[in-house]
């Protein structure tokens, strides 16, 4: 398998990370020593709270948490109240330390479901930073991290960029625990496995690799884990960081990782033997390996009847070619191959271009750049005005450009049809790749005509054939001995014919239905 390696020769070395002193020290029996070290680590941090109290009125203890990340009500009811009201008269004459047994304390007094023991100062700091309060007790050489973290998060709602007419209306959010629960709610099997990796030197971001045991090849999981462990950054703020660092060919315009906000898309890929990578703090999950055809398919293709889905896919492939080739074909025919145009249409086009001072290539470049600028402005502007500005701007600028004699009316139609065709591609990353390739295709068409278009298409196909996603060919449906995968590429055969899962890298074919 090929993969993108970090730490190659010539790259600047990463500066050493300054770690707080004392994080590797084991917890001492004396609580005050532990407390002093943690207070020294969290000095000048007004949001870190150290709540001291007495267990049963005699044993000193402290609860350490970050204000805003811990559930205050649960701490009061399930930790502070039962510990402070603990009956200390069970053993008369015993010393406070002898009276207190940490194990029985957790079993009999605390009504907290999730409790982890911590042995070092570093573990305490790690749990505190994650929002889990840490309980330290005098006379005990271990602490307890309480699973009482809580912070604000948005509700589960339908992803705006992946809306469907028929299908589930829920999407991932920024909470990793919620996203994992969305998978577990659908896949009620212990064969759904999850492996955790922590990324970032300063921002300790939790990343989880999800896969189906017995369906996903072990090589995928091992390779993905290796690539993640090689990432050395100060912090990973979004899954886009991970996508760029683990893809096989970082300089290719085609994405080799599928990102989605829809749980049903992630689950469908898990059941086909792929892996899903989730990051805490991002609603976008990553799916690997993928093929080019995965980026052209929509989840709704599998929720509608097969004939309708097949027709929509054919239209999608047609508009994909239109999005890539229509401006180039117009430039090539108008510049080098006028004999291909019917006489009546040629006269109409010539009349519309009579006052245009630019050649067809420059005219197309002007309109394409303006259209891309309007599309980007519509995305970046506030939602209330973005759509109106993009639509009105396109109409006004197009009409003004024609009246000013800068561009012709046929060119306005060509650019508009190209833009509409690009909107039919379900995945934004695939659509933007075609938008990037449209410009070199236009230059080739303006220089060599139809020969330049054929040359450009040949170069694109050669490049795509050389790409890999997690070591799997990008055009794997055309790899020898993979002919059964064509059932779900150019068309969508009925479910009762889709008996086998996509064979990604194994010689045997896994049946998903009898």
C-alpha cells in the first residue's frame, strides 16, 4: 500500500513541546503534595476550580474540575452530598485513614456510573482537561476521575449540504460521543469495533477509527492507525487536517477520502468493508478507501426504486461531462472547427459576437471567473442575503456584460449550463475538482482545438488510473476480476441482485444477502 509519509528528509524539524513539570510523577499519599503540583500546573487559570471538603467530617478531600465543562448539579447530588454526609461512626476508635476505604467508598457512597482510577499527575491533568472532575483523597495514592463532563452542543439536525428527499433526517454533530451513539443505535452488533487515537501536541483531540470486524480487512485498520500516529501537529481543529495528512496523493485535485455528515452514509460504508474516522469537535467523518464513483453516488440512490436511481445516475454522469467539457467544446468548435456548426446557428453566433473584442477563450475565462466569484460570494455572505446577492448579481452582471459588448449571449448560456451541471454532483469535493480542471481544459481547447480536449481527457484518465485510496485503485470498478462491482457504478441494479459486497482487496467475495 502506498501512503503519504510525514517526517521526510528536508522538512523542518518540529520544536520540542514544553510539558508542565511533574506530570509524570505518581500520586503521593499526602494529598497536599498532589494538590500543590496540580495547582502549579494550572496557575493563572481562573476557570479551574479546587473544591476542598471533608469526607464524613474528618478526611480531607478535594474535587478538581473546569468550570463549564463539568455537570455541577450531578457533582452536588452524586459526589459532594453523599461524601460529606457519610456516616463516620461505623468503626468507633478507628483512625480517619483506617475508617476510609476507597473501594467501598466508590461502591457504597458515589452514585456515578463512570469512574476511572488515576495513578499519576499527568493522568489527572488529562481527565481534568477533558471535563471529568478528579477526586483526590488524603491518605490515598490514587485518584478518581468521575464521568461527569458536560458542555453545550447543538441538537441533531439534517445536514444542509447533504439534504435528501427520502431518507433519514439526522446528521452528525461536534460531539464524538453523540456521533458514536448514532452509529451504535443503527448497528446493534458487537462486531462494530472502535479504536481511539489522540492527536495534537497541545490540543489533545480524540480520533476514533470505526470498522466492522469480519467485514473490514485488518490491513485497512492497521494502515489507517499508522497514518494517524504519524501526524505531529500542535492541534487538529477539523477532520480536514486529517484528510490532507493521510491521503495517498496530496497533490491530486481528486479527493481520495470521502467526508460526510450523514450517519446512514457512514453505516453503509462500514457494511461494505470500509473504515470510518471520527474526530471530536467535527461533524464531518472520513471514509476510506473510496473510488471515484463513490463521490458521484448519493445516499438517496439506494432509497428510491432501482429504475429511478439508474436514470438519475445516468443524468449525473452526463452533467459531469457537461460541467467539465462544455466551455472547452464551445471554445474549440468556435475557434478551430466552425464547419461543425450548422449554418443557421453559425450565423446567429457570428452576429452575437460581432461586437465582442475578445477571442472565445478570453471571453470564457472572464465569465467563468466571474461566475466562480459570485458562487463563492453567495457561500460567504450571510444566509439571509447570500442567495439573493448571487442570483441578482449573476443576472445584472450577465445582462450588463452583453449590453457592453464584453461577452456574447451564447457564452452566458454556456457558463450558466456549466454551473447548473456542476450543482448536480452530490459531493462538493468532487465538484470543486472538476471546476479546477475546467480551466486547463479551456486552455487546451483554445490552443489545440478538439485535439487538445482529447489530450486533456487522456491525461485526466491516466492520472485517475494511477491514484489510490488507502492503497486501493481509484478506478477499482475497472480493475480486472472486479466486474461484479459494475452493477453499482454506471447503473443501480435492484437490491435483490446486489448479493455481494464490493470486493475491495480480497479475492473472496463476501455475500451480504442469500
